[in-house]
C-alpha cells in the first residue's frame, strides 16, 4: 500500500537480489516515461523506494501520482 505523507506518495519494495530490484526499476522507468511522470527513487541492493508528487502542481499529490502508483503496483501483479 502506498502511504501519503508530506505531500508525497511513498512505497518501499524489497526483492530477492539486486538484479530483481534493478529489473523492476527498469520496468518502472519505461512506465514512467509512458506516463510522462517521473518518480524520485532510491535503490540499495535489493530495496527500492519510490516517492511520487507532481512538481508542476507545487509538489503535491495529484491524480497523475495516483495513476502512476496504480500502474507500478500492476507491474508486480502481472510481471512482464
């Protein structure tokens, strides 16, 4: 579940290893580009943290963030 805090949607993911985490990030990068909405994220070994907010709306959570968050979750439900 995404947490909304400090005008951001935040979610952390944990994978079996770095390759799986990086593969997930690659899929998210392609998805973000298709949505023309890019996350702030970090990766350390098997952990990925994603934060979403809309810069053009004053760094607040908008429908663009909610749509991208749902699309990201769908990646894990239906792996490519």
